[in-house]
C-alpha cells in the first residue's frame, strides 16, 4: 500500500511574519492579498473573530480598532524564502517529493521503515526548530486521503498526535469514522461550485461521496472527479509528480515599431495578460506565478541592448485578468528602463493548478461576481471575435497602483532590511551602574 | 597587493590567496593542493536552511565585542548551551545576550556592566530564537567611487 504524506504550514503567511515579529504571536493577525484587498491568511485568533478566508478588508477593517486585529500586506520575498527552506528540509525525508504550493509538499513515504507518526513528529519538530514554522502532517494511501488526513490533523485532538494524522495505520472502521463526516467541499478537487452541485444530488459529506457510483460521477461531472472518488476509497490514482518544470502559458509578441516609453509597453502587456488569462480560464487552470519580460532587438547590434525579466509569485493562484494585470504592470514598471528601444515583450503564467485544486477556495461573494464577469467576457469574445471586450485603459491605469501599505521588511532577502537584535536596555528595567 | 572586491551578500565571495601570484589561465604546480577558492558562504553558514541574519542595535554586548550596527549570523539548529551568545525573544522583542543557567534558573547576561542580567524562573517563558555563530562588522564604508 502506498503511503503518501502531505505536509503544510499552518496559516503559512501569518506564521512567516511571526518568526520575525514575536510580538504578533497570540494576537489576531491577517495577511492581505495584492492591493491590500482581502484576507488571504488568518491566524487562529483572527479566525475566532470571524474573519473569513478571502474576506474583503473593507468588511473587517473595524476589527482593527475594536479587537486589535493586525493586517499586514503580503511580503512575497519573505514567504518565498521561508518556503524554499521548508521544502529543502522536507526533501531529506523521502526519496520523492512534490512541492505542491508555496507551503504544501507531498512526500512518498512508501517503503520507509519507520511508522508514519514517528516520521511526522520528527518533521514537525525539525521545521519548527530550523525555521520556526508550525506544520501539520497528514498521511494516506492516496494524495486525496493525505490531504484529508492533513485536514483532520489540524483539528484539536484530530489525529494520533497533535498536528499529525496517519490514516494508513487505522482499521478501516476507525478511518471511516474520522473522514466520513467531513464536508464534501473540503475534499481536494471539490471546490465550492462542484460542492454545491454535489449537494443538490444529496452528496454532502466525504462518506456520501465515497459511496457514490463511479460511473454516475463520471457522467455528471468528469473523469477527474471520478478519480477523486477512487482516491477517497484508498486507490492511489495520482502519483507524486517529480517533474520540476510545470506547464506554462506564454503570450508575447515582437513589436512592429520599437517602443521606448513605458506606456507603450503597458498597453502591450495589458493585451498579452488578457489573452493569456483567457487561455488559462479556457483550460480551467489558475496561475501561481507570473513572469514579465521585455527586451531589445539583439540583431540591431548598433543599439544599446537590454533584456529583463521578473517573476512574481502570486499570493493566491488566480485566473482573474485584473488580478494578473495588477501584478504584471507593477513588475513591468519595475524592470522598465528608459533609453532603450524595446522590440519584444511578453508574459508567462506558470505553476498552473487546476481550478478547485488550489489550497484555498477563494470564491467568496465578491470573487464570485468577478468570476461571472470573466465568464461573460470570455463568452462574448468567443462569440464575436477575440478582443470584442477589452479591459478598459482607465481600469488598467488604476490596476498597477498596487497598495502595499503594511508590508513588513524583506528580512531575509534585503541586506538593508535585517531584523534588529536589541542590545538596548528593556523599557521596564533601569540599567545598574558601578 | 590588495584588490578592492565588492561585497555581494547574495553571491559567494571569492578570496584570492594573497601568497600566490595569479595569472589567469596559467597552470600552477600549487593548484592541486589549493583546489577551490575559499567560499565565505561555506565558512560562515554551516546550515543555510536554519541560518538568518540580524543587525545589532545598542551596546549591551560591547564587552563581547558585539557593537551597535554589527551583523550577526544566527543559526537556529545549533544547541543553545550555557555560555553561548544567543538571540532570545523577551517581551516580544529580539535581544542578544549570553545564555547562562544556574540552579534551575536561566539567565540572559549582558556583556556590559551598565546593563542588568535578565533572570527567568520555573514557569516563566523565555524563547531562544537561535545561537549567534559569527559577528560581521563592516570596516570600510564605501562612500566614494573606485579608482
């Protein structure tokens, strides 16, 4: 039997911030998405205040004054660095690892001698010691079950030990008791929309989904969901993906006339991002990372040459043109330099995940309407020809003025932003002399 | 002969062995013994995954030759044993002190007679964030261009 583990960081962005801000431990803390728009990470105290995943900040702003809620802007550089450390630590534990997202990793423990719970406790202890991030480990005989086990591990006294749940060592009756009552939306691959459709068929729990006839699921939904059902029943259909390179969507073009001003590049980039996002939605994928690149014509040797690219990891995987545009334009303005005749530009969306399979299901009310807008835009463009509906320039102009008013310093990636070790007297005590 | 080398903290710093004349491309019989140039990343950072950098603010550790503005290399995977200089969290703030233990109590000792020792008893909470392994102090603050 396969033994797959899913290790993930608890409230990862919040935890990263707390490593360098111990004063934030125990306080209600959230991290905001691009543009300081909505909460993409919540500490347990913030969850207890009722803050929902993906909730727009304007709805909860009152909690800052009323309950001492702290809201920080996303610190991409920090999260990426802490993630890399975590993944490198985990790599030592199994012959095969799949880094699934910025804070989740699958490990193939099949064939290793030690009990899963023992390995898991060592993993949690080492990550906590080396980088200060709390984690949970779920183990199952399939990826879907590993994810579910991780969900169980997060609950108080959910698994065998705090933060650990190994389904593979439980007798089937005990395992069923543990996972069957779980809401069907929590299953990997079942988002809010599929969940609503399942509930309409009176399938509302893991137990009910497990017992649903495979061919019915395949007919009404997809072979992908049928695979999920088989995985819930212990069959490992999805393997650990060792391949580092993931698929990507690229949209780029060489210009007819060279561009020297940034506004010209912004116009072009707007078009590229819109096209790439449309393709993304057509495949029902979300992008986790985005790269913009611009360059001069290398064959015009008498000109000054430059070629720049910048990768931005997205705090939340998305297929939303506006969200992607926000990031792309910001990146573009960052790498643009005057005095060059740019001949080509483009955008690459990569680290693609299937819709519904991303870690956080962010289709809250606000995003649902944005999602319908995108679907309408795509429908009209498909019917009347591409470019029928374009993102307006005014919207695009506002789009790149991304707010990041409450970002903590890039502690581990910027020499000038190192965290401070105080060698000063504490405020409460007075220094002694003599 | 000394040659100015810009310090890039994100790239390995290569130190040339001053005792040998270096001609690019010329083989040298001494080369077999020398192998690769000294890589400061390997010297200073034994465990990159658990190592972080901090900057010192204040003078409570001057007797240990840690001064205001110094950069500390802190390793979270090193055991916090008594006598070692540690980075601790006290009242939500990072502080650098000497760790001491005596009869069931833990102390954070400064290295400056003007400062008092912080003492922790049974039940009180002290978090050791990591152990200080190196102190980096910049000598030349580059304000003019190079020749």
